[in-house]
C-alpha cells in the first residue's frame, strides 16, 4: 500500500439478503492508471463499484478511495470521484446542456467556470451540435458520451466507468476507448468494468479477473497472458530446414515444428522479446524470411485458463 | 449555507413548464372544480340553507364563496400528495443515483422537490382566486387594500406550510415505494378520508362526534380554517352555521400545520439518509 494507491480495498464482502455477491476481495488501484475489472454477468462488478462510490453501505472490509474511508468520510469520497453508471442515468426530458448544467450545479462549480467546462467537454465528446437536444433523442453512443462528459465535469481524481461500451457498435466502442485514453492522459485514474476481453486488454494497465464475487487473478494484460507461456512464432523462410538448424540453441525456444506452411516455434517466455532475435539469427545465416507471425495467448485463453470456462455472454 | 437545493428546484420547474399537457391540466383542474362542482353545489346548498337566516348583524357568505376555500385546500392537498412522485420516477428511470452519488446533502433533494411543489400550489391557488372572482366568489368582503394584501400573504403562508408537510410525506413514501402505481393507491386511499372528514365542503358542526373529533386532527381542516379566516374574516355565517375565529384559533391552526410539517421533515430526512438506490 504505497502512497501511490488511489483505491485500496481490503477484504470487501457484500451480502444482499442472504446472497453473497462479493466474497472478500482485496485490490489496489494506482494513481494515474487504467484499472479494469473483467468478469461475466453477475460477477459482482457493479456491486463493488456501488460500494466504492458510496451508493451501497460498506458491510465488511475496508475501502479507501482518494485517501478517504468510504464509511467514515463518504462526502469526501463523493467530491473526489466521477461515475458513469452501467445503465443510462439521464433525464429524458432535459437537454444535453441542461444535463451538464444540472450536474455542475450539484457540485457547486461557479457559474463561469461551469459554463466553460460544459462548452469544452461537449466539444471533446462531439456533442456540441446536440446541446439543445433532449437526451431521449440521442443515440445510445451519444448518451454514453454525454455521461462520460458529465462524469468528467468535476475533474475527478478517479473516474468510475461501469461497462462504458456495453451495447455499442465496434466503431463507437473504439472511439470510446480513445476518449477514455485521452481522459487518462490528463491524469485521471480510471476504474473500469467490462466483460469484453479486448476492451480490458486494449485499455488497461492492470486487470483483475473477477468471477462469482472473487478476484481470481490480477496483473498487467501482458503478464496475465505470459503466465500462460506458449507464445508461438510462425516463420516462413526460403529454407525451413536450414532455419531450424540455426535456431537450435536459442534459449527460449522450447520446440520447433516443421510443416508445409513453415515453422512453428513455441517460445517458453515472452515471444515479443524473443522474436527479434529469432529474425536476426535466421537473416544472419543468410536465409530470407517471407513471413513472420506471433501468436500470443488472448485474454480469452487467460480467462478460460483461470476460471475453467468460457466467458459467458461475451456479446453483450 | 448551501444552495444546491435550488438546483433540484430549477430542474423540477423546467420539467413543470416543459410538459404542456401536465402544466395545463394542473392549471385547469382547480378552475374546473370551481366552475362545475362549485356552481352546481352552490345552487343546491343556497336553496337548502336560505331557510336558516343568519343571526342579526352577522355577515352571511354564499356557498360558492364558502367552498372556494375548500377547493383551494383540496387542490393543494392533491398537488402536494403527488409532488413526491418525481422522486419515484427519478429512482427508477432518472437522476436519483446521480444526485445520491454527488456531494450535495441528501436533504437538499427533498427540499428542492418540496419547494417546487410549493411553487406549483401557489400558482394554482392564485388561479383559483382569480378565476373565482370571475365566477362570483366574494373573498375579502369590505377589506381595505392593505387588509387584502395581508390576507393574501396569510393564505399563502397556510398553503405553504400545509403543502410542505404533505410534500415531505409524499417524498417519504415515494422513496420507500417501488412503483408509481403503489403511490397512486396510497394517495387515493388517503385523499378520501382527508378530504371528506374536514370542513372543506360543509360545516363539521353537524358531524357525528367521532368524525368531529377526527376532523380536528386533520391538517386539511386547519388549512381551510386559516384560509377562511383570511378570506372571509373572523365572524361570518355560512351553510347554516356561524363561524368565529379568534386570533388564538388561527395561530393554533398554523402551529398545528407547522408541527405536522416538522414531523414530516424528520421522517423524510431519515428516509433519505438511509435510502439505498442502486
Ligand atoms: N439489489 C440487489 N439485491 C439482490 N441481489 C443483487 C442486488 N444487486 C445485485 N445483486 C446480485 O449480486 C450479484 C452481482 O451483481 P452485479 O450487478 O454486481 O454484477 P455485475 O458483475 O455488475 O454483472 P453485469 O456484468 O451483468 O453488470 C448478482 O448475482 C446479482 O443478482
Ligand atoms: Mg454490472
């Protein structure tokens, strides 16, 4: 628990009349990072978020957010965070601008500053042309963007995003990732939940896989994938037999298989570090390479490995 | 002093003027009561009660004027009982979680909603008084302009405290209920006894003793008394009964309403502080 941890959770448990939704989880989020909870429906992601943002009372464990205990100083926590809920939390009959104005006033941001931030943020999320549109007339992606803009308005230290891209088309989702990265670059720590593998993989500095109220494993996306080992390099050369000889003795190479479509080389450690050396060696021996391919384990593989099953409902 | 409740108020008022149908219905409804119920009832009541002459020297009030105070009270009651419903919608489909997760003290949510409900009642009351004048309601008989001004303020004060009490009550139930239908059921269940076991439409002097005793505890009775005192004076005759109000009576009624609102405030506050909405 260094001073760089902006969220510290210890032994968190939550029971809904007899049903245990969160079963004693502990984790920390470092200042400035993008941290993800990856898990299937009903894993306990939203429940955890609701406790962290003080909407659910803390039952068991300790939770500190932005330096404040959620049970002791919920007001302080609320001042330091922004939240984009899993479901749309919008007034259908307020306009885009009114939605932002309402939020800014809730947090007592002085008028001029508030108006300036609204203008800036609406421009960032490209909703400027829609500022006088009622929220019920926005598309799903626009609603999400509006809520992200709203969450950012108070310049929170931590922004909680509960399944921010659920139900969005792939293009809009990529754009959303861009926004999230941009926001993170300005220094805002991001706590994200998702059940999309690639989303966790692409965005996060660190991931915790959560299932059935427990954290199963945590780490950087690469570390998680590398623990599975088994990166495979596919190589097509002018002379596969000769290339195979050359690669004997490279420490990380576990095994080499020859097939009509080339060599498949199983690597015992991180394949991406090993790949340049393999290429150099083969080239150094005067053998031309026509194609190189590295296959790393995907988050799907990681998930299956740790939970023993496929991620349910990955399509959203 | 924190002013965030004004933000909640601002939004409620935006919604109030934005929904034209709702807006016009809420403005038209009390006028219709006056126009149909009032006029129809008054022609009947005036026939029955003209048989009983007022005591000499006591000013006699016609039925339409008498019941105008009741219509003001009834409209305030309905509007206030329904006033909390926006919280229920907010909880299920709106901004409740945004508000609860914000640093704004939770009491501000109910205060903002109550303030807007009060404003709506004030608007409705003004309409009834203005429309009543057209129909022949004779409020403020022989009052000087200063007396009229004081009386109007007095009426608004009574309406304000009364509506605050019921708005807070309505907010409390709305926060505890799951569906608008539930609230509707409770309101229907409550309005009948509150409205009819009161002096809104007829004198309570003729009630059976039990109902009479009950009506004394009915906040609506105290609201109607306050309005009649300010609109008709401290001594008048209507529907076959003589009404006299001392200053102590009126202050007592007002104190009763303040006490009612205070109790409702603490109930609502407790409910809001414990509310869990996810
Ligand atoms: N208010 C509640 N009352 C009872 N059970 C609840 C309540 N809220 C959540 N649960 C249960 O707790 C478990 C975890 O729910 P949670 O919403 O945290 O899952 P999640 O990981 O966010 O799932 P999703 O990806 O579907 O959003 C589920 O089994 C759910 O049914
Ligand atoms: Mg969820």
